[in-house]
């Protein structure tokens, strides 16, 4: 979205594909009229998603959670750099942990670019050697972390709210199967990326 983001050890370098998630989030906010939305970014990393949402939606309030202290530090630095720290809440915690004090809070929009690469996947050297494994690998097949998170992601939404999750190019069918078994989610679908691969999982919370 045309903004510089500080990155370093402990966080991923933002990818163009993730802008698709932001595109869809902004489109939905505009169509639903929720310009003062409460937004949650799960696994915030550098803060690319959370900070961009705060920048693009002037009345939004954004919570960002990550279990990594380094990630929370970069999100904080990027929030300050972009002048949106007053509308950000940054939480260092495991999303599924008992110490996550966002538990029970409901959001209009829940976004996530979680680790979704399979453990034995072949990676380019620049990724393998310079980006954190904990932000890349989502389990043996890649989708296990998303599977674990889905019930709580759904529980974090207000009725009628929207969930958007970036997924692996070969995970669309599996994620849809998991979503159909997740209480409270409706209308699950997958949005394709620039190459025609499934990339963004989308679902809404039942009214």
C-alpha cells in the first residue's frame, strides 16, 4: 500500500499477496458502512496488515496480537512511524493462550496471515536463511495452525463480522472443509491471487 515498513530478525518481509487481504477488508468495510470498525490482526508480525488498516480507515481501532516480542516491537515501531499508535492496541500473547486478554472481545473484522507452509516444504534460500521459521511453518501439512485457530477466530467476530485469512496456494479445499465444521461461520469461500491460486479464505459470522 505504498508505505515503508521496518522489518528485521523475527518477522516476515511483507508480500504483495497480502495486499489482496487488505483489499478485500477495505472493500467490505466500505460496503457495510463500518467505518469505525473494531479490527483484529492475529499474528501481526511487522504490523503490515494492522498498521495499513489503521492508516486506510481513519476511524478504525485495531488490535494486533503476536506471541513474538520481536513482532510486537516491529508493529509498535511501524505504528508510531505511520502516526496511528493512538488507535492501535498491541498484545504480546499466544492467540490460544489463557493470558490472551482479548479473549471474549468481539470484532467487526478479524484478519490473519498465519504460518501456513508445510514443515517439509522446499523454500528459496533467501526465505529459508533469513526469515523466521515460527512465522513460516504451520505444521506438518501447513494448515494445522489455521485448523487450531479457526474456532477462536470465529468466536472473536461480532455477528455479521468478516474473517479473512491468507492461506497456502494448495490449501483452499481443505480450509473450506474445516470452515464448514466451525461453529458460527457461514458462506466460506476462497479468493484467488494474481496467479490464479487460492490465497485468501473468507467467511462471515452468523447473525
